[in-house]
């Protein structure tokens, strides 16, 4: 039996290897995928390439021998991707899930160090600072555990550790404006870079499972910058009058809450995607590739 492009199924060396029954048997979808040549014939009303006036110079038909090779390469790539996911999915499911739950004590630490709490309970500030350092240390550890998934997670973990060490130094040493300025500015820059690396690592890791979620992680970086910009504007708005201060404060608080909630949702969705992932059934030939 000849296929749409004129190749013979009986003499095709790829038929058994790719478990292909021929494009006529498969309605123009050999290898369980669409064939450009068969689609072209259907569009033009031909049963095969032999009745087409453009047969001799057709670029699609000229590449017909490459189609099985491309399919074999696609299956090899898909099998490799699934093997990689089988290795990384348990790590992502475990440690990203713990990152999600770590948000609760982290927010508690922020609450304990808030001015209205420390004014009523002065001892709460020390507890909050210690809890904040422990949460940062745990988050850095979780990021480090994801290093086998992507090396960028190690970079994010090191940035997190650097920020934590600066916080610890500032907590222990007496408060001096020069020291805070000397250590604070580099710490903020490292924190920015660490967040950037982490968000894009999450995006790269989850993209094979959820492209929309990966795009969300990349956009979250822009929201992070916007939130920081609102906080900076709030600082400078103190010199612009009470009305501007109120508007800036509302904008900064609103963006901060939206960013924190969105980040929590993305952590939860990322962990959920990897916890629910199961290896798909591959074509029979993929098992021996």
C-alpha cells in the first residue's frame, strides 16, 4: 500500500520501529500526529501527491524521508523529558510545598516586629527577629534542596543566606546609621537578585507541566518590583503632604498584600502540579529508545 506521499508501507524500515500503520490507515495522522503532506492533499482535494500539479517541486514532499527521523527524535526528546520529570517532580512537590507553608511563620514574624505590636509588647520584637531569621534559614535550605532540579536554586539559596547573615549582624551589633547603610544597601540588591533567580527558576521548572503558571512566575518579578517602587514612593511622599502620603500608603499596602497572596498561590499551584504529576503513557517504541 502506498501512502499519500507515494512511499510504500511494506518497504518502509520505520513502520515497525515507530509502530506506524500508515497515513492512509491513520487518516493522515501517522505516529499519532498530524502529517503536513496529508493535510496539504486534503486541503487541495487530492487523494495523494501523485495527482498534484506541483509534485516535482513540492518542498513538503521533498522532506518526506525526514518525517520518520523527526518523529523518532521527538519521541526521544519526550522520553528524556519524562525521565527528567520523574527525577525532579518528587523534589519540587516536597520542597515547594514546604515553602508554601513557611509563609505562615514568616508573616507571623513580620507581625511581631510591626511598630504597633512592639509598642504594646516590647519583647515581641526580639521574638519576631529570631523567628524571621529562622524562617529565612529554612527557606534557604528548601531552595538548596532544589539544586538537583536547577542550579539556579542554589544561587537563590546563597542570596537568601547572605541576606539572613546581614539581618543577624544588624540584630547583634548596636544600631548605627553608617553600619545599616553599609550593609543594608548591598543586602537589598542581593535580595532583589535572589528573588529574580528564584522566580525564573520556578518558571523554568514548572513550564513542562503548566506554561501559564510559568508565565505567571515571570510576571511576578515585575509585580515585586512594582511593590518595592510603591514603598520607595511612600518614603518620599512624606515630603509632599498628608493626602499624598495616604494615597501612597494605600497603594503600597494594597500592592504588598496582592504580591504576597499571589506568591502564595503560585507556590501552592506549583507544588500541586508536581504532586499530581504522573508519567504519561509513551508510544511502545519509546520504551526501547
